C-alpha cells in the first residue's frame, strides 16, 4: 500500500467511515504492521487548523524533534523569553523513543547519566533499573510533559519537508508534509543521528505475506512471536536486543549477519527509590562530571597505554572493566587502544576469550567471535548485551552468514520468506529489519532543507557533509543543529552532548539579539577548517580502517567520512565555547 493510500485509510477510520470500505481494505488498515513503513512522512497527520497546527505560524524559534535535544532547547528558549514551538513526527514526546518500541529496546547508557539535568525532571522521578527500556523511557517523557507542560508548545504528527532562509526578511519559511507553512527567526534541527531509517532495496519485499518492519517503526502490537518462525536482518544494537527477546519464545530465529557484533556486558540491575533518593543530593555534581569525560559518562580512558603495564595487571584491569559493565570496556580502557593496532589486538584477545567461552557450537563460535578480528575492537560502537551469545546455544537460533567473505547475500523476499544467493530458502512468519539508519546526516538531508542559494542540502552533502562546530551549516543562516553530524554524537552519551550543544545554541541566539544582529552564518572557510580538524583527529585513530557508522554507515553511495567529532566531549566543549561572543568563523549581518 502506498503512503498516501495508507494515510487516506487511516483518516477514514478516524472519521468513522471505515464501514464504507471494502472488507479486504478494512482488514489491511486494521493491521498497520502489515504496511512496511519507510519514511516519517507516512506518520504525517494534521490534527487541527488552529494554534500550532494553523497555517502561517510566525514565531521566534522553531525546533524540529521532541527528543532529549528538542525538549532541552524548548525549556531553554522558554526561560529566555522566546516564543518557541516544536514540530514532532511522533504522537507525543520522546523522539526516537516514541518509535523505538521493538522487542527488547532499551537504552545503552545508565541513569542518571542518561537523563536531562533539569531539576524538575529528576527531583521526584525514580527509575526501576539502571538501563530503562523503551516503555519506561516513554513514561519519563510523559512525566516531563506533565511537569513542564511541554505539549502546549508542540505540534505532533508534523513532518517537515522543506525549509529555506530569506536574508532580506531574516526568517526561515518551513513547510510540512500536510501542507502548512510557518516562519521563524531561528530554526533548530533536533532530529538526532537516527531519524532516517535505512531499509535496503530488497527485491520482492512487498509480496511477503508475513509481518515485516524496520525495528525503529515496529508496531506496538506486533511483538508476539511465540511459536513463530522469525528472521532478524542485522546485528547492530537493535538486532542484538531483538534476538535476546525472541530467542527464548520463538519456534525459530535466523539471524542474517554481515559482521559479528563485538558486544559487551550491560550489567543491568534493579534500582530502588531509596538508593536513588540518597544519591540525588549529588546529582548536580554528577551531571557536571559527565561533561568532564571523553564520552560524557562518569569514567574516562586510563592514563596508561596498553603495554605500559605487565600482562597480569592488564588482565586484572580488563576484568574490572568487564565486570563493571556498560561502555567501560570501550571508553574507559587504556588510552592508546583506539590508536594502535597492536594495543587494540590485546583488547580484542580479552574480548574474544570471554565470548568464546559462552558459545558452544564451533561453527557459530567462529561466526560470532572469530579468533582473528574482522575489524579493530571499538571502531564500531559496541552494543551492550545481557544474554545475546547464549541465545545461539539454542538449537532454534542460528546464523545465516551474509558477510562479504561468504559470497552469500539476501537475493529476494518471497511470499513465505527469504531466498539467499546460495540457493537456500528460509520460511518466516515475522521479519525484523535491523539494518540501522542513514546515520548522523540522514535526518537533516531528508528534511528538504535549502541554502540561501537555493541548493538542497541533500545534494550539497552527497560528496561530504560540511558543518561548522557540529552545530551550524554554511549558507544556512540562523539554523542550528545538535546531536548530529560533526558533534561528539556517536562517541558520546546523548544527554551529555545535547546539553553542551544546547547551552551554546541558547547563548548564540541570545548573543545575536543582544548584539542587534539580523543573522549569523558560518563561513565556508571556517567550515572547511572544522571539517579538516575532524579528519585530522580521526586519521590518528583506527576509525578510518573500516566502513562503520562512525565513518558514514552502510547506505549505498554515502561518502566514507568521519561523521562525529572524535576528540571527546571535553575538547569539543572548549572549541565550541571559543567562538562566542566574538563570532569566530561567522559572517554577521546587523539589523538594518
């Protein structure tokens, strides 16, 4: 079913006219999980014609996205006295967490690191676990809405499909999929790094008669796989989490793997209200501490290099990180292992020893945790697992090797399953597409943004992304973005990065108004220098040794380039702050 047909059907249901539909069409609409969602535009729906849903809205600040970044900026813009609003594609607050409802979905950062530092949102809030799942995160965002009355300034099910700045007027004109137009002085793109889903162009996918969906568009009522044959395509974070949930209950799970996931222990545990309340007097210091470490956590790389210490001492240190769980083994390890291949191999050797002890079958062991590393440890963001590798000790859970080395791949979908190029056909009832996102840049290039020269950002960034400071783009005046390209993003805890960038955006907007400026625009020269700065840092590391999400991801045709600032949050913060209030690297235009 095409997107416009699907939307029309949903509108008919809402208007109470579904009884006039033919029986087969009615059944199809009542099972929205049968419609393969490919784009946020399929979620567009105009809720009204007044207030934030009216035509020709004219405000100070328009924020796109209502996740951590959008909420934080709305909070700060309100405090500063601006008329601000959020356009959000989802039905409520939460950003990606309003969509990430796939089986097993949960955060990979611990609380209270993974929450906003706004006092109203943590004083009376308690978590049930150190790694909340999507349901608890949705409750957190609902709580934030209640405490801060955020929805009064949010237009939901609103998808932006165009925006351009007028230098004479000093305003952005923003259009939406449902046909509205709005104007604003400042446009803030808070769509994050994972708002554009990537679904490979699988032949025959539309004729598959089972349930198939990208995990980030997973239907809330489509998770019961008891007794069903299931496929998981992809072994990133979402793939790992789905396998952990489906392994124990599905009659069969086939995991289509291109490369092994070097997952590390999560160490999830329950939290009591009492232990959180005892710690809350220290929360302000803890929120400040997360900004003083490379990855925005409460730990940092060790002062020593891998081979500065004896083997026995290294083993004990690795064991401590491993037992601590979370990203400690990734971002709390010896300081040179992401720069030196020999040091990296020592870290990998520990990882592979730990994991191989948990996998019984020799064939599965070699696919999941090969003795020879397929890529350096840590250059792909490790996933956090609870019992992922144990799932493969079940006879019902197996791996379909579609790595480049195997010569095998998915050839096509059939009505009943998936056919691979080696001639095998696998029958399935449910297929989870866990192939990730058009990472970092996709959210911005999919919005229809145009420069003052009339060029589409999507076209301008085909060869390479270009930003200044990871917060602005040349020839897009008074536009800011956060937790996206060329910020700390993929190497940093989300709320930590969001608040560092969000405060700078707030101060930049305040400075523009205080100095009587019409707009500011980063210069192409400063932007190219920033790009070179990122590449220079990246080229000293092992990140460019293979194509990963850090280097642009797997979308065909996407340039091989570092998409995040790889120098750490502390260094990034200093470089960002050095540009204000003098506007280093910007063209400034005063109000006439």
